C-alpha cells in the first residue's frame, strides 16, 4: 500500500483527555441504567459492542454502529449531574422584565 496511512479511529486514547470524560460519562450512565428496569435494556447493545470489538480488534464500523446507545448512556449521566446543580436566583445579564 502506497501513500499516507491515516488513523480511522474516532477517539485516539493516547492524545485526548476528553476520552476520559466520555468514558466516565458512559460508565456513570451504565450504572444509572442498571438501576432502572427499562433502561437496563440499553446495556445489551453495549455488551455486544464490547464483545464484538474485542473479537475483531476494535473494528471501526462496529463501534460507530453502537455510538447512539453510548450517547444515550452519556445523556443519562449528564442529566443526573445537571440535577445536582442548584440554579442561582438570577442569571447575570438576563433581562427579568422589570
């Protein structure tokens, strides 16, 4: 093969600190999904992704196919984290209509 070989990975584990944030959110989302009888159904595709990626050495298309499920888990984690944030009495720079 001639030419420049480029990485096809969407996430480069060696260069991005944001990868840790993504993984943390996915893990927290998985923990939250375990606590809900309907949300636990999301863990089936995630487990399938992990097994198939391990068997096929992280084939890119397998990971991309399951990303929507991972995004749902991350959204569950973000929702839980945002519930803990207490809003202030007034937002700075926002018109109150007075």
